[in-house]
C-alpha cells in the first residue's frame, strides 16, 4: 500500500511561521512535521510515498529528497494551482501514481502517534476507512462525522457539533477495490462544485450514493492538526510529550 501526503497548501493561518516555508516543514521537537509523518509511515510498513507539493515546493524536496533516510521511496507531484484550489484538486493529481492500488491519504499538517496509523492499517473494514477521534470535544472548525453502527453517514465542517459523533483527523485508507470509485467521486465533485472544496466532499458523495464509508478510532492515542500558532505550541508542549510517553489515558 502506498501513501499520498497532501502538502500543497500555503498554511496562511499560521502567519509568519509559514511566510517562507510550508507548514509541514515547521519544527516539532526539533524535526520538521513531515519527518514525523514519514517515520510513522516507515514504522508501519509503508514503502512508497507520493507527496503532493505546491507552495514552496522546492523546500520540501530539499528536505525529504528521495525518502531513503526513512527507507522509503518518495515521488513528487506538483500542484501548480495550489494558491487557487483546495486539497481535492491536489488529491486528484495523485490518481496516476496510485492507479488501481490501495493507498493512504495523509494530511501533511497532522502530528500523530504512530499507533493511530497502525490501527487504521489493521482495521478489518474493507473499502474506504476514515480515522476518527470519537472522544475529542467538537467545535465549528472540525471536520465532523456522523456515525451509525460501523458506517459514516455524514461528514463536513458544517455539521452541528451536537449532531456529530467524532472528528475525521485527516488519515484515510482507500482499499484497491475502491480506488477507481473514489477518484470517480472526486471528478464528479470537481465538475459539480469546483476545485475550492475539501476532498471530504468525495466521501460525502459516495455516502449519498450508498457506498459504505467505514471508520476506525484513534483509541485515545494523541494527535493534533496544526492550523494555527496555538496548535503548533500545543503540539510541542503537550502532544509531543504524550506521543513520547505512549497512550493517552482519557
């Protein structure tokens, strides 16, 4: 199974922190965030990674190079429209790289315990599986999900927190039998809604068509999406020590 890391965005909400670098190169515990992601992928047996770049493309290439430092084979796909499109367009560009194979979607701004990735890979679901935190308090900004039994029945930032059952954390597994179906959904969303929406709209489209979108849970292991300076401080001061220690007791 391959992994697609979405790293094209500008990270404008981080202000000066991303003035001249992508947010996946921000340091957490002295290492770029993407180094932590690549380490987790390697630890969990992933061998091939496609990084979708855009903003400050060359700086990611300079830092990661060919991925051999992690025992990985890394290839790059550039999104030249990174400043006028959302991540659904970046993900669309990965289609030829994964072809009919299964793959992981990894948002490049998520700092997470490697055990979360293991849980996603070992989930017995087949098809499409999202990694969901069912224990975190939800607000307006989170990518929220509604779950019924083993399935996701709705997803979106616009869901009311009181109606949601958890947060999609930006890690997903697309098994090979669903790869072409998933990219067909992406193309439909791009046609109908344009390139300014999140790729989660493709999950929503499949749900509406009756395709089963399943989920696995973080199991209390620590993670954070880094969107703001406060998130970066929390990653350094709180999440990193928890990852180093092990499982969070919630």
